[in-house]
């Protein structure tokens, strides 16, 4: 397993993504709520640059008494990575597709130490 320095912690603000190349792979590191997530920048659907897409919270239907639809809201605790090519959505924390768990982004370990962000490939 190879370890790659990505950048200094101070260089990756909350909500940002840093794309880098290591071991011949393009990898995106995403900073969300103080944690770092690393995925191969490759959507399993048709090869799009998944990590370069939007990050949006899960949309949840709000159902009232008697099953009445009251609208929708965002679930900020379930952030998604949205591939910019075809809109395939993956859970940020696991890399699994939101509807088909068999589709997953390739995940890598991330470690922070001495002010730096490192990814294990």
C-alpha cells in the first residue's frame, strides 16, 4: 500500500474537494464536517468524474397524518456526491449508490497528521 501526501489541512476548506493523481489513479479528497473522504474520481455508471460533481443532501419526503404529502426537505446528515455526467448519487460517507448498493465508488483510507492530509492507495 502506498501513501500519498495530498495537501496541507489548511489548503482544503470545509466543503471543498482536491483532485490528485496517485498510482495512476485520479482520486478526489472531500472535506465534510471535519472529516475527509477519498474516492477514485470515476463513476461506475459510465466513467464520469464523480468527485467533481455537486455534493447535495438527501431529499426526504415529508408525510403528514393520513399519508398526506406535505412537501420535501433536505437531510443534512446524509450528504451525497452527484456525478456531473448523469446525476448518479452516492452516499458521501460510504461511496454506495443511494438506490443500488452494488454500485460503489472506490474508497481509499485518509489520514491527517502533522498538518497534512494523506491517502493510502
